[in-house]
């Protein structure tokens, strides 16, 4: 959908909260958009989690195999 907006001359999209997303900042033309953006989303989420662990002082959790989200949340809550 964004590809068409760029073709029609649209430079940005305004989100509900008023933030402008400039379409020129994103690589829209890719062979497999679903896989591409899935990978990009995973990379950003991983970076986010590592950043939060570092800020919380729990960097050792990066090397721990975790069976699920609930265990992760329980560990963070128990450390408070």
C-alpha cells in the first residue's frame, strides 16, 4: 500500500498520535515484503529487549534460555 502512496507523490503518513512517518526513510520496494518486515520487526524487538535488560541491570538474562514470556516477566518482577 505504501508503495502506491509513494508513486502518487505522498511523502509521509500521519499516525493517529500525530507522528509523521516519512516514507523516504523506509525501504519499501523489496522482493518479499512480508519476510523483510518480519525480520526487521524481530531485529527491532530484540534490540529493545537488550536495551531494557541493560537499563534494568539484568544483562545476564541475555544468555539464559527462557521457556516463555511469563517466566521472563516473573524474573523481572522478582528482581524489584
